[in-house]
C-alpha cells in the first residue's frame, strides 16, 4: 500500500496562490491514480481534481477549473496542486487520495473510490 502526506497549506489572502504537495511512500507511485479533495467544516469531502497514473489525464471540479492545476512527478513520488486566484470559499482541509484500481477513470469524483488518504493540510483564504 501507499502512504501519503500533504504539505504546503497555510493562510493566504483572497486572490493569492498556494502550492500543495502530496508525497507518497511505499509502493510504486506510478501505480496509482491520484486525486485532491477538500473538506470544509460541517461539509462533506468535496472533489477537486483527479489525474491518471501518467498525469496525462485530468478532471477538475467546475468550482476550481481555470484556477487550480494538478501535476505529478513520478520520479519524486509527488503530486502537486497549484492554486491561484484563491477565494474565501476555497478554505478547507485539503486531502490527497490514491487508488490502484485498474478501473480508474477521469469521472471518479467520489471520495469512496479512493483507497488511501493523507492526513490533510489546512488552507485558509482570508477576504
């Protein structure tokens, strides 16, 4: 199995940028499709973006499309989330998830599809 640890969260003003990282250890990182989700207080975990094992396929939630970019470096066992033009409604704990399922597809936007999770990193956007 794979272990995941997110980093890079923090406090930023609206309109600012942050880059989150999710470092993986354990099994071969390129065996896993990866995703970012977020969870605000009192709300369910919300899909942000997912990417294929190679990084060539991506699917973004409408709420972040054009502002967030996912990338992965399989040589560094890391997936990134570049967040720009941040809004107060982006405030949440951000989690990376992984699945080794051969059935993964870009429309896998449900958290239950992903088997492994990191502890999360807090992102707070002030107005």
